[in-house]
C-alpha cells in the first residue's frame, strides 16, 4: 500500500509527537477516571504497557498509537507543513 514512499524523518518532531501523545493519554485517563489497567484492557495490552508508554520508556508502534487514539476518541490527521 505504501510502497516506494520516501519519508524524511525529523527525530525531534517524532519525539515531540510522542510526548504529546503521552500527555493526551494521561489527560484522557485523568479526565475520564480511567486506570492504566482499564485502558490496557481496551487496547488488549497489559497494564505495564500503558505505564511504560506514559513514562516514555517505550517508543510505541503505529498500531499501538492507532488503538490508543481510537480508545480516546481521537485521530491523527496528516497535513502538509506550512513552508
């Protein structure tokens, strides 16, 4: 599906996105009274996977991010950068 696509990776932007996702996850849990265990169950992951993600100990795979966003009722929209 994404064959032969050249992607320029800016690791600083990737890390900023990861940090933003972590904060979104923590905010979602706090505002909705959801525990790491409950979120883990929604994601089909162990509680420790959510905990490790929230402290930045892992760099999640795209599928984890997709499932996390779905559980939180959010989505990622890809847009062109303003030049």
